[in-house]
C-alpha cells in the first residue's frame, strides 16, 4: 500500500520525538510514585496475620481440668517472668523484660487480673504484680 493513502475508518497516529519523550517521562514519574507509596505505606497496607489459635493452651485448674479460657503466648510470657522472679515483679520490670509498650503491658495485666491470674498492688507510683491462684500450675 503506498504511503499517504488511508482506507476508510483508518486513523494515523503521529509519534514525534517530543511526544515519545513526554510519554517516557510520564511513565518514569508514575513508576517512581508507585515505589515511593509502596515504601512509605508498605506494611500498613497488608492486613494483619490471622491467628490460627495454635499458640494457645489451657490453664490447669486445681482439680486438674482445663479452664474455660485459653492462655495466649503473651499471658504465658508474663506468667513465666513472674515465676522466674519468685512470683512478684514491678510492672515497669515486665515492660523492660518483654520489650512491650507500657500500654500493652497494662492491658495484658488488667485482662489477667480480671481472670484471677495475677494481682496488682499499687505502691506509690508503681504497680507490683504477683501471681494469682489461677496462674499457679496444678501439680
């Protein structure tokens, strides 16, 4: 087909160096923006992992039977720390030993206190945490 002749319905796309350059610049800017967004917001975009419940075990009761609630790994960590410190620690020491935030330790201890697993005693501006009867393993 000779150049310059178009069939009915055909269009011509004229690509110049200027148009091609602008297109490439646009693609590069878009790619850089996507990388920046992925780096900045990366971990927060993904949903948190789902717990399979495999890290929970029952707390033994004095009669040897399992309790109705399940112990999380975090609860187990607190109990292990308390057992390793003769059943009593300052709340600030639990924060230091676990590396958790003060808020997380406070929430965890409040939950455990409501279940009778630990007791908190306010001494001045500190809490002293001790094992409760529900957290002592049956022998």
